C-alpha cells in the first residue's frame, strides 16, 4: 500500500458546519414569524422544509441541480449568479420567487395566507444563513497539522458562486488548499468518477496515494471507492454504512482524522 501524499476534503458538514448554520437560520426566522402571526416555530420550519423540497423538485433545472448536488435548502438562500451553465441562469432568475413561495406555502399549511410575510421571511432566512459561516471547532487545527505534510484539495458539490461564497465567508480557509474544485464548474458532481480523476490529476498523484475525507456516503465515499481511493467517513449521526459502500476508515468527528494519518 502506497503512502498517502494528498488528502481531498469535502466542504459541507466536513469542514463547514452547514447543518447548524441552516438550523440556526430556521430557528431565528421562524421565531420572528411567530412574533407576528399565530404559528409554532418548529411547525413552520417543518412545513417550509417540505414546501421547499417539493417546489425545488418541480423546477425545470432540477435534474441538473441534483446532478451537481445543489439542495433545496441551498436554493432557499443562494443567489446563483454563475454563468457556467444555462441552468444557473434559470436558478438565479427563479430563486427569489422560489424562496418566497416556499415560505408562503409553509405559512399557508398552517392557515396563514400572507404572501407579503412569506417574502419578508424568505429575505430574513437568507440573511440569517449568510451571517452564520460556521466551521467545526477542529477545522483549522486539522488543516494546520496536515498542510505541511500533504497536498490538500477541496472537492465540493454545488453551484460555483454559492460554494465559493461559503469558502470566502471563512477567512483563511482557502489558503490551506492547493486546489478548490467545485462540481458546478467542472460540470459533474460527486460521486461521478471523472471529478475524482480530475482532482487526482490536479494533485499529480494516483488514487492509491490519495485519501478522501467526507461525511456523505453517497457522494464522498461512493466516488472514492469507484476510483480505488482510500476514504475516511465522518459519521456524525451514528449511521451504519452499507456493505457495498464501506469506507476505509470511520470516525465520529473531524479531529479524529489526525490519529489516522
């Protein structure tokens, strides 16, 4: 087995604590709604999440968005200004209406017919999410330890402008990486083997000399397996990996990576 020369990191919920950022934005926004109309914040959040998922799947650009892994929750706050693909133009044009509709329909499910409030809440949610660029406590410690020893590449699925905004919102994060590869720029998303092969070419290493670190079995681990790359799965939620998609290593928190490499 060849020694590891390069480490490829996922971004969302690996280095960046996106789940918490989204959750906090929902809590603040839904509590603000409850201050003006008769809704329970947790029920409103549940309905808006469901409405946004349904509306997102109805969009003409959904198949492309799914392929590069833009989620309905990202569509709730993203601007999608990139011009790399016609679908980004559609997303950018439709995002404000989609965001308003998701909140308006969420309110309607709870008996509140107020499109004006839906628009206010949509803008509030996007603002609250942007004000929460959260990383895990160990993110910079891990990167500082690994940077002198390995080539590092950030491999993230999503829209170019939104993922770049996430990276730029964390001062100094980009400085740790030799390359930042975004699926929306490349044109295919994890787990497509070609984006992993492209990452290896950028790093000038073989699959046997690289390690993939991520939280998503269906994208990070599956893609690494497809090209013969070792992988580390950050299992935040105590799940069980299926036998056909087993990572090389499993950890429960990012800081545990340092003991493996």
